[in-house]
C-alpha cells in the first residue's frame, strides 16, 4: 500500500495504552465496538472484517461486531445470525440524536487505502447514517458511517490521491417501499432494490423474487456517495485529551480515573501512566508530572469506624468451624484465626487492630502514611501477562516474585517508613508467635503496593517457591476488606487438566477436610484410587468419572466451583495481618477489596537466597541498617 497523505491525531502501539488513554471514548480491550449505557462511542477497524466492508476518504461500511467464533487457524467466522440488540439500538440512537462516533483503524485493516503508520491510528469523527440487515450465510447487520466534516482532507488517503466523486455529487439513492412489510429502504447494491427487514417474507429478495448472488453485490455509487447533512458538523472534542491538572481538593489525585493514560500533546502517542510521579511519552520524551496534593492522616479516619485510646472493636467475621482467640497488648487487639490447611496441619491468620495511640505514635502509621505520599519515589505499574497491573508497586530487599533483581532496591535506598515497617512486622511476628528470640529468621523483603480508589487485589496466594512460611502486611490509609478461603480445587476436589490433548475435569487427590462438600464420598474415592493400581491413562479416566459423580452429588442450585470466605478481615489504617503455615498458601487464597480512597500495603516475606539463581541475587547487602522496633513507644 502507498504511504498516507498525513498522520493520525493520536496513535498507539497496543490496545492497553490505547484504551487507557481514551478512557470514556474507547475502552474495548478485544472487540471492535465500544458503547456505554446505550450510547455508541467508537469503532475499531482492524482484522476480521466482512467481505463487503468498505473504507474510503469519506465513507465507511462495516459489519456489526459480535456473533463471531474462532475458525481454527483461519481466524474468525460468523457463527449465528446477528440480532438487533444493544449495539444496533445504540447506532439507531446515534442517528436520531446526530451523535458523532469516533473511528480508529488498525494496521491489519485491508480496506484502508494506504499503509497505516502505526499499530492503531485515529481516523476521524463520523456520522452514523444507515443501519440495515442483509443476508450472507447468516444475517449480518451493517452500518454506514460518513465523515463528520467532509471538507477536510482525510489523512489516510494516499499522497497522490485525487477524489473521483465528491459526496452528494451523484444525487440521492433510489428509495422503495416493500409491498409486503411496507418498510422503505435505499437501494444499496447495483443489482437492484432489496427489502432489508429480516422479519419480512421478502427479506433479501430482488423485485423478481430471487436472492442476489454474492458476486452481484456491488455498492450503488448513489448510496455510497450520498451526503447526509447534520445541523452541527463540528467534532465534539480532540482525540488528544487534555492533560491531567492538579485538583484543589486533597485526595482527588487518588481517584481511580487518574490512572488513565496520556495522549501526548507533542506527537500524539498514547501512553499508559506507568510511574506514580506522572506521565511520560515513550516516543518523543514529553513528560507531565503535576504536583500531587498529599492527603493528611486526619482525612483518612473513617467516621463509621471510630477509634480511641481504648482497645478497638473488631469488624471481622469467620465461619463457625474457625478457631478464634483474642489477646490485647501494645494497644492492638490481636485476633488469631486458626483452621485446617491440610488433613494434618493448621494454618493461622492474625489480625492486629490498631487504636488511636498506635496510629499517632512517633514514626507510627500516621507519619508513615504522610511521608510515603511525598518521599516514596520509583513506584511503577509492572507488566503482568502482557498488560500493566492497576496498582503501583516497588520492591525492597531481596528480589521477589515476577520482579527482576535489577528492579528491586536495597533498604538503604528506601524511605524510612519502609524500614520501619519491616522492623515493626518482625516485632509483630515475634510477639504473636510467642517467639522472643530476636535472632529468629527475619523478613528480608518488602513489597510496597499503592492502591488508588476502588482498586482491588483479586484472590491469589503468596506461596511462590523459595519463600518462608510467614507473610506479614501493614495496611496504611483507606479501609479494606480482606477475605481468606480454600482454593476451589481443594474445597470442591475437582480441577481441569489437559491430558493427551484433551481437556478434562478430574477429581483431585488431596485429602479433603470434614468441612468440604462430599467429604465421605471423596474419602471413599481416594481410597479406591490409591489401591487400584491403574495405569496413568486409566487413572485419569477414573478420576474424570469420579469428578462427574461429585458434581452430581451437589444439591440443586449449589455451586460446585464457588467458595465463600472462611475469614473476613476489616482492615483499618495501621492494622497488621500475619499469615502463617507451610501449606496455607498452597491450599488457601486471599483477596482484598477497597472501602476507602487510597491505601498502601507494605508486605514482608522471607525470601530464601538458596532458591534464587545467581543472576537473580541482588548486587547489594540486604541489611535494615536501623534500630529494631520493640513496641516500647506504645
């Protein structure tokens, strides 16, 4: 294809940065259409177009999105009739209200007349003018879009392009009423007028009663080049969104909408917000780092959960079989929840609920909270599964999880709240485990996570290979709920596997707990399978049969996949959570949902150096270099 006449107003290298930068206009992470609350907003034109799609300097004809399925290695194919549903009605609404629609073009689009300069490129704003249904192998809903302002030259036309026919130069297309349903339609194809009412007995029939062959379906130039006047043909906004400005109200910086990306005002590239400090264009180097207004500690005190100098109340809950014990010391209410994590082992979760004295302690939660907002540099959104995490993170001490050694920092480079948190969590671990040995294995890593408003952490475990059996977290800022539950495969005794290129659901061979569904039946099946002496293939088939029997044994309407929380913690500012047990992370998972504006989670682990490769070891000493916290101030 030839090079285009110009350049797009904005462009992106991937869907992630495109959707984050155009939040509110285009946020479809996979599909071509984006709409919200019955309003059509934008289309993406990329691969998998319809055979009769069209794109020129002023007009686009495209198929409605949806009703597609994978077709082996040959891409996608339509799998069913397209019905007039939400998207269809949103397009009718756009026509009725003369509401413009944005169009973005990908470099896989075959109709665009020039070579797209980037992976994704903004085309322009368009009028929706026609919506109709036609017949292929299935019913197909089609849209006609017309450039909102046809007087400007389309940037995507080739450099030597000269228009053959201007919009409106050929007059109006032929219109005709169907003698069966009485609906009026334009003649779209040169082969003749067709009824486009999919409910009519003469749908997709030519005047002689025949149906057109696909080779006859050439667009009538009068339909293609008609001009549709609108009362206002001015674009509603630029694709280059305004830069974020610092609000006057403290805390507004922490709303989740401020996670949106930036359309660079210099070069138009869409950039995700990767750094806590602000936005940076990875193409031209433009930076936008507005001053963040810190949120004072007094502003995060939740009036629905007041605290005083007395030991605070608990807002936690647990299922009846969970053992609970309570202790009071150092102005914390320490609640320990114990439950079976295997047939032979117990695990425990300790929740330390801080009172006002703890929060206002010198170098305590209030001071830590305020310092982190202004003195913690280097927080970034890390890549996970080819996308950016929502939260901002930074790792100190030993390398952890998916964070490479080069991305971790020594404790000597950390702001004081980080080393204070490590020391405080070591102390909390000692006093709640009743282990007063100061030489016991200490935490050597801290993973700092900053959550904006409404950002949650889905259920997960911290059971990576090479970690100690204890994990501890200090929560600062907004309130959050933390839930603990058995993993589904452990609780229900079933999991999906791939075996000999076949997907199958099999019963697991983990010993069940008495609280689990089908406890007696699973024990019976386990004894059978362990004594059967089957070959690998025979065992998999038998385990699949057992899984089928387990599912059938559930009462009606009872889920065989869902698991409710066994323990729910209500985490307040300054609270501590400690998880202990070698198999707690293997068989249980936890998730966190926010209830406040913004929150830091400072989580400590013991990373065992022997489990790291030489290339993963840090090139610095992992040393806290400060006095050990002993709780004497509280």
